[in-house]
């Protein structure tokens, strides 16, 4: 049966052990790595979650080695891993002198730390905390297939970007959607390092106060014109006001067999409108019409 321990950043119970490791020029991560290499049980680290603001993040890591699992918390990923490794070493009750000798510091522990590759779901979460962005949102769009062979479709919305993932579980579909978002961020950044930054949201209050041409025309024009291209009207308005429009097609048809979609405007607060129609394009047009109606109400209110 596995054992589980938790080591908080202010726990003083390992001070004497850590002092001994420090005298050998070792960190708990390195000591645990050496133990894992010698015993054939390489430690496996996993980020459990990240909390806090962009200025004061808090990371939680777990480490599993042999039949022991311990957790650590810290203001950085490395600090959290350090605490988790310290807790594991305490449970293992290792004699560090038998594992190593002074002056022969093995850097594999740090190399393993440098090579840590978080999942795309974790990476997106870290980005939002570190940079103060709005957190990604996931939504299950569809479930299909027999009970023994289910297939899930999950959408990941990250600021103005949206991708879908499909998998045999909600977790797998979520991971695929997040991977596509990360790939898109890297593409927009021109390389593996993500330098892309989201556009600032447009306050609906500013749209309400605007006296620009398109919004003024919307205030005084009826929205019941037959066969009108509301998609283009909304696009023109978005260019004038600076927000973005994203359409999300919903895989499931309505009860009467119509296509459906959501139109999202990158306003603050976010505007989301539903549309249905006999085709995808028709559903988009209906959703755009609903969005224009909402913006008109907001812009015309006093």
C-alpha cells in the first residue's frame, strides 16, 4: 500500500536532513534521483495544480517513488518539487552518505527537473497564472457511441482561441483540445516559446458610449430585414469597436433537426449568443443577429 506525505514550505522538520544534504552539495531532488537510479525506482513528478495570482503563484507537485507518494507546495515549480522530494526522503529515511560522497555531485536530478514537460492542460494553467490571463474554459460539446466505446468532444476556449478535442474519455478529449491550443499559440508566436499576448477585452460600457459610425447606425436601424447578412454586419461592427467574433458549431442537432452554434464576442463581460438554422451558415447568421440585437440594446440603454 502506498504512503502519502505532505511537505509545506514552512515545515521545519527536515532542517537537519537538508543541512546534511547541503553539506554534500546536493538538493533533495538530486538525492532522490540517485536513490531512484540505484534502486531501479526512478521518481516521477507531476504537477497537481497551480493557484494564486500572477504575482503570487503557488504550485503543487507530487512525486512517486517505489510505493511512496508525497506532495509539495511552493512559489515555483522547482520549489514545489523540492518540498515533495524532501518529504519523500523523510519517509524513505535514507542515509545520504551511503548514496553519495562529497565532491561528486550528480547533476542528473537538475537535468530531470529541466526536462520536465508538463501536459498542455497544465501549461495553459501555468500561463494564465504567471501572466494574469483569463483561465482556459473547457466544455463537453458531445458524447456518442455505445457505453463500452464512448467518444467525447470537448472544446477549449483560451481567450479568443478555440479548439476541439476528441477522445475515449473527457480527460483525453480535454488534453487533445489543450494540445491544439498550445500548438496554435506556438504558431502565432513563431516558435516553441509562447510570446503571443491576448488582445485586451473591449468593455461593453465603452461600446455603449461610442459614437462611431457602425454603432450609431445599429442604434437607429431595424434588425428585421429579410435575407440580411448579419454575419457581415457584426464583423464590420467588431472591426470598428475592436472586439473579435468567434463561432462555435455544436455537433448535436436540435430536437427538430436544425444545426446550432454559439457566437462569442470578446467583450468584457463576454457576450455569447445562440443560433439555429437549416444549415451551419444559417445558424451563424441567426447567432450574429442575436448578438447584434443584444449590442443594440446595450448601446441604446441610458
